[in-house]
């Protein structure tokens, strides 16, 4: 569980399980017992669906790193690396719009990656060059099936349901966007999964899968090649008795595959039975195994004779795709070449789901390997499809989705324009105020420097009372007599001079509330709050001592502050009267968006470019103005197969240490981190 005040922000899952909390407590215990190396996590999918999960990894493995940066609490981490975006949506009563907060963007990605790589040794299969079987064609084969008339009709009803929840008051427990998305995924597999009256469509992807499984079963008979079929939708039969699992098994048997060579992972309801079933698959006794990602993903080591893997549907998360494919693209497979099939119903949710999964997986992979150098990026979480996406899929017209994306981009540009105007306002105000602030700081600096010179000229004099130097004992007695005569309460602040301290006037300031202050006065006045409401002579002398000791550091800090303020004045001056950098882009996109909206409406103009042409123009315009989130690393490129930064730094520093006994490498690197944030390349150079 993640304690957070952001309980009403979409995209943030703060709930947890007892099992995860149990692991967290044990990991913390081991880390306390063995500082620096208490527990090691070994996983192929540390981030399954959203970048928020990186915080969980950091809590487990680098809590000290989070604490040292002051971001151990999730809200502080989210404020540093995330951005909550306000969006408008239909209110539940359907009468108007309401604002909804969503954790939808990530910022400061290079620093987040640097923190992650401090404790994570990322090694992908490509880096390790493992002896895995080759994938035929270099990529999974997409098997496309047409949509039946029943599926098309049912899919149009999904749009009607979405229209209903957007325009009328529908209890989310009865219908919601996630339920519509789930029904769309079921419909993409087979119409009978959502409608008991639907019929078996000969060209459905279930039938195409059966054909491929039977063909490969025959072709690999000599080597007793095995196959896996993954299907997550409707693992159990529907209320009217339809199950794609049962249909696949029945049709494979009808085609001549012996029943004993087909098995479902569901029959193995214990670890012992599961291991026995896996052994049968490894030796080729069972040649076709069906199951879901949850039951047949992690820990399923049956790769020995696998020749083909079939994705009947698309899972939710890219991690689940990786777990599925990892069953066959694995060390220990006797086959030199294997096949992976993805079954897609054209015009259904399938294509969109696979596209979204690839986008998510690519982004997660770039962040983990350090290949993404953008400072900002959109989050890739979220499971339900938006209304625009459902409508675009159902209509079969991708231009509808392009229109929705253009509207979203224009909304983003409107926010950027507002931020630009706010920035201009701040620049004007700071250019107006900073000269006066800098003049005041320079005046204080001159006074502090004069006081510093006066104290230096009278160094060692200590305190004088009435111009006379007294012994320590006489000084304390004299101060005691003065303090006894002070009033116990004052209505207004009262300054009480006591003498001089190294050439500067010294005394205390009594106030109506709180403890008194000790002060030193020369060209300027500096004070420090004393620790007691009625301080004794020694406490006051200690206060004068502290004021003397801090004069030089405060003078140095004020000099730095003046330099920073002067730089800010120069920077704000340069930013004054700048035009909005995306002005042309916003104008062009607005024009194209309006034209596309007209072409998709009933008032289409035959003399204008078609909707498809306008859609391509919008995509091209957006790609030419893509934010740095989509830029690849050019300068300072990182070799993804290089050693982790930590080990490189350690090796090079040890070499330096061996060459010169005077170098203290660990202290040196610690000092670099404490003084400023060093980049990975700078640390390697050290």
C-alpha cells in the first residue's frame, strides 16, 4: 500500500496486498542487517504497465536513495517526477462537464533513470546474446481474420453504450468504460462470448488458430514438437455455456489430434500436478497446451520442444506479452527456429490493443536501458479505451481517432500558451523587482564586509564594557548585574546595549513574545535568537561567538545570492516579449482539425482534400512538431550493452586509487554528489 493524499487522482493505484507488504517488511529487515546488499530482486518485468511502478521498485531496493533526496513519500516522488493533468469529462448526471485529475505525464526522466540504474543492473536478451531459438520472419506473424456481420452489429452497440454513459446518468456498477472495453475484447475473439444467439463464423480467429495448430502438429510430428495457446478472455464458460477453450480442444480432436496430446493448464490444480504436466510437455507426450497468462506465464519451463506459440487475444500489460513470448524464446529449446502467431480480428479492438502494448513496451524498455533521454513523456498506463478510440475502432475509420488526437493536441497547446503567458507575467514582474532587491543585497553586503574588516582589526579583544577589558570572571559578574536590572516584560521591542565585541556594538533585544535576541551592530545589524527566555551571561557570550563565526559564511552566501539574482535578472530580461514558440503549429493544426471535422460531418466539401488526406497531413504535422519525448539519443549516446555505471565507476576509481595512495575515491565521489548532481557520464569520467 502506498499512503498518499492523491486518492482522487486517476492513474495512481495506492492499494496494496498483504503478500506485498510481507515481502516489503522482510526486504527492509534484510537491508538493515546487511547495509548496501540486503536483498536482490531478479525479474524480467520490473515495470509491467506504468512508470508509477518504478516508485515501488525504489521503495523495495533503494529506500535510502529516496530518503536522501527527500522523496521517500509517494506524494513527494510524484511531485518531482510526475504531473497531474486536469481534463474535462461528462459529469455522472449528464448535465454538464466536470474536471478530473489524472496522473498522466512524467517529468525529469533522466534523473529518474539515473536513480533507477543506481541499483538496477539491466541486461536485456539482446545484450546477453543468449542461445535462444530464432524467430521465423524476425517478428511475430499476425493472422488477420475478417469481422462477421454479427460482430459488426454488436460492436456498433458498444458505441451506443458509451454514448449512453457519456450523456445520461448510468450507475458505474451497471456499465462503465472498462466494462465496454472488456466486452470489445471478448467480441474480438468470438461473437458468442457476448451474445448467446451468435453463430460460429468459419473465418473467425478461433478457426484460424485451429488450422495453424493442426498444420504445425502434423509438420512437427517427427520431433514431437509442442505448442502453447494463450487466451485470457473467458477462461471459464459463459453463463450460456460457450468457452473458446472447449471449442479449440473439440475442433483439434475432430481434426485428428489424440485427446491425450491436448491439455489445459486449468486441470493442474496443484504444484505437483502442474510439474507433472510440464514434464509431459517437455518429453512430447502432451503436444498442445492451453492456458492463461496468469497460470501459464511465469515459471512455465516447457520450452524444450516448443515450435509455435499462439496469442488468441492481447493481454492488458506489455509485461504479460513478454512473459508469454518468454516461454518459447528461451534457453534450452532444441529447435533452432520457432514461430509466434498473433490472431487479430480486423476492425476490432485487437489491432488497437496490440499497438498500445507495443508503444508501452517500447517506452518501458527505453527508460530501463537508459536510451530515452527525454525530460518529459506521457504515462503509458490506463486500461479502458476512450470514447474517441471506441468510436474510431467501431466506425472502421481511423480519421475519427486522428480527429480526437488533434483535439487533444490542441488542448495541450492551449495549456502551453497559458503557461507561456504566465511566464511572461513572471518575467515582467521579476525584471521590475529584481534591481531593487539586488541593490538591497549589495547594501547589506557592503555593511557585512565593513563589519568583517572592523572585527578583523579588533580580533582577539573579545567583549569590552564601557571601553574596558575585564577578566572572564569579572565580565560574567558585570553581565549578571546588568541582566538582573532588565525588565521582565516589554510591550514593544527594546534594544539593550551591553558593550562592544571585537569592535562592534553588542547587546540584546527584548521582545513582547519569545526569547530575546543577541545582536552585533556596526555598519549593519545581525542577530541570533537565544535558547532561554531569561538567558545567563554565558548564553549571551556564546551568542556573540556564534554571530562572529557565521559572519564570513553569511558574507560568502550573500555574494552567491547576488550573483544568482543578477543571473536571474539577465535571464528574465532575455525572456521578455518572446512570442509563443508553437504559434504557427497551433494555427496550422487548428485549420487542419476544422477541415477534417467538416469532412467527417454531413457537410463534407468535395473540393477539399479527403478525410484520409487531411488525417495524413495532421499526422505529418504532429510528427514534425513532436516533443522531445519521441527524440532518440544522438549526442552522448550510450552503448546499451555497456556495464552498469556503478561498476564502471568502481573499477576506474580503484585503478586511480592503486596509482596514488593519496586519492580517496569513495570520499571524492561522495563529495561530487553532495556538491551537485553529477551526470552518469561525468562520474565515469572521474
